[in-house]
C-alpha cells in the first residue's frame, strides 16, 4: 500500500485485498473496479451476486501478483482545485467508506477516489479518511497552489480549520496527515456543504462502505 496513506481500521482479508488493488491504482474507483471485473472469470464482477468470495479472492491475488498501475492523471486547467470529500458509516460505527472527487477550477472532474475505512468505524473517522485520501492523491498527481475543500462534516472543519484538537478517538494519524498535506498548499479554505447540497463524493464513500462490509 502507498506509504503516504495511513492504514485504515480493521477490514476483512477480502476487503483488505480490494483496498490493496485500490492503492495500486491511486484509489481510482473506476480503474480498480474495471481491473477486478476483468480478472473475475465468467460474467461476474466485484459486486455481482454471482461472484463467489473464492473467485473474487483468486482474482484479487492474481491482480496484485501481476501488478496494477495508476491511470495517467488528466491535465488540469490551472493550479487551482476543488476537492469534494465525504465519509459514510452504516450504523456509526459500522462498515464505513471514504470518497473524494478532485475538480479543476473550470469544473472538469479529474479524479474519483474511494476506499473502505473499516468494518466497524464511525462517521467522523470516515470523514477524516476521506479528507486525507483526497489531499494525498491531489498532491501525488498535481501541484496545487489554491484549494477549496467542500465538506459537510462540521467536526472535521472545527478540528482542521478551527484549530481544535481532534474530538474523535483514534483519528490522530489522519489529523496529522491532513495537517501535513495542507501545509503544502499555499492557499486553502473550506466550504461547508449542507445536507441538501450535491456532493459527488457521497456515492464513492458508499462504494467504500460496500467494500468494508465484505467478508471474510
């Protein structure tokens, strides 16, 4: 797994294999899903109910052995970006996922990212992982000078931009990674998203939670 990404919380061995494939493609959900679907025999795929856990495990192990690579990132319009982030936890705590979408200032979507967070993780943890994921991948792909983060978690906003200590137990590694990443962006600010505001990262967080729920 990419060393810049802190490890997530407890996942089943199957979900961990999927996260390893995601890491290999830079957490590009479409690229990972396509690669896994192509590797599964027959007409099954990652979320196809006809795909058995054994088939999926064999396909994932073959993929990791053969090697996966990151897609070439699209060229941005400038050095200014918008980052949408969202976390999802079913049961809070429960199976949780993180999603992030990178957009340039022209509104062109550059990356759709997602990963599982944990089999029994809270929503605030998932929100932290989403922000950490988006920032790390943004910096891996581009050289952002200006950034607007669009996020709906007031807890993370208070912690990151309000100067408060993290209020969620166990998120210190994510909080530190976020702070380190933001230090590399000369100007950045957040926009709080209301529940009614569209957030393209929401669907990716849901996919991450779907993966986190997989087992054994």
